[in-house]
C-alpha cells in the first residue's frame, strides 16, 4: 500500500434498529480504522470527502473516502504520523497533520506533502485550525517543558507563543476571537486560556483534583466553553464572565458542537445510552443512534481521574471510543465503532434537525 493508491468501496448502508437513523459504514477492513479526534471535523468543508486514519498498511496513515462512491484513497505513507492530529483546511484541497517532530500539509488531489514546521528533538501534538484558516496551533513537547506553537498554513513560518512546565494538550482556537487559545493541563487544574501573543495565561473554572473535568471544547462561534464534569453533567462557562451553567445533567462523554452552535452531539458510557443530540439552550437530549462500541478504559467507571502513571488501558484505547463530530453543514455525524470486532468509520444522517 502506498500514498495515492485507490481502493474499492467498503461502504454498507445500515439502519439503526432502535432509532431508525440511516447510517453508512464507510470502512470494512480487518484493521484499526477511526475518524479524527472529536475536536476537528472528519470531513472536508464541502462534506464530500471523509478523512480517517487507518492501520491497514501497518502504521497509522491518513485515508479519504468519497461519501457518494465509497472509493478510498491513501493520503500518506509514513511511519511516525500522529493518528489523531489531522484537521482539514478551509479550501477543500489540503489536510494538515503532525508527525513526531513536524507539522505537515498533504494535497488531497496530488498527494504532495509539505513540511510547514519542524521541531527537532521534540514531540508535536494535535493540530487545530484558526477560523480564517491561516494558522495551525499545536503543542510541542520536550524534556522539562511544553510549548504552544502556531504555524502559518501558507508555509511562511512558525513561532512558539507560550511555554510552561505544566502539561499542555488539546489546544484549540476560539472561533469567536482568533487570538484566544484554549488548552488543557493536568487533573489539578484542567482548563486554561492564553492569548495568541502568549499573554494573559490564566486558569478557567477553578476546581480541586477530585472534580473530574475533561473534554473541553468551544460551543460553536461563541465565547462559551463546554466541558464534562464526569460522569455527572455537561457544563458551560463563558470565558468573559466565568459564569458557569449546566447544559445537560447526564453522562455526556465526548461533546462536539455543530459549527453554528445550535446542537451538540456526544457519545456515552457507563451506561452507554448511544450517541445523543443535545439542545444547548434547553439541555434536552435524545438518541441519534447506538454505535455499540466497546468504549474501553477502566477509569471511566470511576468518578475521579487517575493519579500517577497511566497507560493505554486507563482511558482507552482511543479507537474504542466513538468520538462523534458533525460535518461542516451540520447534517451528518461521523463516528467510530468496533462493534464488528475491528474499529470502523461510520456516518449517520440527521433527519429533520
């Protein structure tokens, strides 16, 4: 298998027996196949191409499936790609992702790759795109320090904007204000904000280490961050006033906002009550479909986060989690399920919403 190779459709049309939702199974290979992390859309802005990671060639690499025909194309051929790092560009033409030490772009038509930034001797984390598509924000980790770096999507340069000894992860641009960045840290204080110029670094929502705060993300184009108080509720906090509200009081797990903020989708576990669609104004929620994922991770049965050393079995493996997210038009949700014995990528249609 090589970059640019094309594979016949693996798609299957399904219907959820409990909700009646129409579902497309897009992959059917006896390997690990999963959508992008729920903080980023798993398809191009026009909604026609679904981007996913597959281990079918051995190491994780990026692939693309055509929703209409099902044809699959291999986009990368690497041995050090970060499997959950990718984010589609705004132009329907490129895909950004990270390897161990680099941030790269791949052209979805020619499969040409470009190194946008290199950080020798470091480990690069997830990629997130600014609203105007001009910048990528990522984490750069090295011995004794963690940095937030921004990379120009036109390849003109990169710079470190913030450095700390604390843990840093899940960096995300605010869509309402392009110079504001949300990031996560450790269990003692999960959520933080910093300006694009590295100033005004501050904690968001103070809590003690027994209050398990996780899976934070922006609600649409607003200044509100939604976050999970596991396993009790999905909450929201306005970053300007720090006013906190309960959006919905159930075991919401990985919440992802429709681009316009009018709807939230999430998966659930312990108990698994399927993918849920949440009205962010009323908190009402209803089932979309039931992925049947194994949803592994021994810590999720508890009400406090793990302390000390963790391994893959503490919170994962991640490809056993659905990690649902909306298509850019808000009419579809892409998720992962290992219900067949291997994790596969699925697309479920929203009807009348």
